[in-house]
C-alpha cells in the first residue's frame, strides 16, 4: 500500500513548484483575497502557503488528505465543466505522502482552529489552534522519505527559480488576489489584488515592459480575448514572453502562439517574436483540461474558433495601436 501511494504521489508532486502550484490553486479555490507564499532553499526544506480563504472545518481535515477526496466535484457532469482549478482530489494526499506537513486552519464559522500534522502519510497529531479564518500549509523536507526522488531535484537555485516562474504565471492569472512571495527571507514579488491585469504585469515584468503595451479586448463568437501585446518595435529574440491564460489558468498553447505570430506577420522582422499576456475565455465544451496531471498543456477539441479569435483580436489591437 505504501509503495503504491508513493508512486501515485510522485505523479502529482515532481518538485517544489508542483507543490506550490497545488497549494496556491487550493487557496484560490477557497476564495482567498490574500495569499502569501514563502520558500527556503528552493522549497526543498521549507514551503509555506498562507491564505485568508474559507478555511477547513475540523471534521473535514482528515478527509481532505484522502486520495480522490475532493469537495469540488459533486456529479459526473461537473467533470465536463470544471470551473474550479483543482478537481482531482489528490494534491494533499500526494504532498503529505512525501513530506512533513503541517496545516493550521479555521473555518469562519468555527470558534477555534485546528493544527494537523502528517509525516510521510502518517498522522502525527490533530490539535486546537488559535488562528484567524483561513489556512496555512507548511511543508518541510520534500521527498525526505524517497531518496531516489530527491536525487532528481535540481540545485536549490534552479528549484527556487522554477517556483518564481510559477508565481509570475499565477500572479498574472489572478489580478484580483493580493500575492506576497518571499524567497529565502526576501520579499521578491508583491501584488495588490486591485483586479487590474496591467497592475499585475507591472509587478511581474516591471514598468518599462508595462509602459510599451497595446491593450486587447475582443470577442469572436463565444471566445473572448483580453490583455496586452507588445508594440512591434519591442519584439524579442525568443518566445519567452508569450503568456496565455485560459479561463483563469496559465496554459501552454501552440494554437495561441501560432495565431499571435500570424497576426504580427509583416509588422515585425522574421526571427523576432511578439510578447503578450492574453486571457482567453473559452466555453468549457471546447477545451479538454484533463490532458496532463499538471494541467499545463491545453488541447482544444476545436482549434479554429480559438485561433481565429486570437488572430483577429491581435490584428485589431495592432491597427488601433497604429492610429
Ligand atoms: P482538490 O483541490 O482537487 O479538491 P486537494 O487534495 O488539492 O484536492 O484538496 C482536498 C480538499 O481540501 C479540497 O477539496 C478542499 O476542500 C480542501 N482544501 C485544501 N486546501 C484548502 C484551502 N487552502 N482552503 C480551504 N480548503 C482547502
Ligand atoms: Mg487542489
């Protein structure tokens, strides 16, 4: 039983950034307005995610750590139109199987909070805790019980950089949430949750980047494309700054990149690439989110409407940017 658990856990938890991704998505699902993420040594020895979301009732805590125990999918039909970020109900089970985990949480309707500790999947304690409404996870010593796995971790700097890159994407996909990111004791990212994408872009990429952007706001049939693109003169030697979000989730999409670049054809030099931060709203029926456990690569059941919407959105914005 234990081995099977560890293998399953390894599918969800690859490295510190995968832990942070799952925990922050849970915080967002819980309606948090403020989320603090802290890591030490790239996250390998210490990760903390604190939120002011709804919290977890004492009676539900142990349940939350059972595999496939999710409070988010109620019927089979829900699976077709997932609106919350998490839906597989295996993050907490997996993370707690391969680390030393502590959660301190209180639901708004409870007087007193709870502190639950679990190490390598084994329960240590469940006690009262005085804490505000919300949830704080502390994860220590990731993969301490699977040395074979910890050998695959990169240097702390590289793992920390992966967490930083992830935080950038999360922050950009949720301008309505105030984020603080602390790395080895230093605050490295801070947003204010004013709901404006441009504010989030400013926090992540700096004011020089944020100044030279053209706004995009376009709807074609059922696909909406909103966000910002770079002026043609600010093109780059690579595609690193092409950011796409679909229904609130950061994704890799070849269709999106192709449509973006097609729209810039003729206005930038061959071998140069546009930058973009584009939020797509797409009907749940035309995306297949259930492709990869990490849910990064998105597949479209029908690519055409997505390609066309992005292409025309960018074309239109570029023309207006010219006037
Ligand atoms: P999933 O997110 O797919 O439901 P998880 O294993 O990530 O599965 O979480 C299990 C359950 O724990 C969630 O369904 C939710 O009820 C609860 N939970 C986890 N994190 C939080 C949080 N930060 N605030 C409130 N509830 C949480
Ligand atoms: Mg989850």
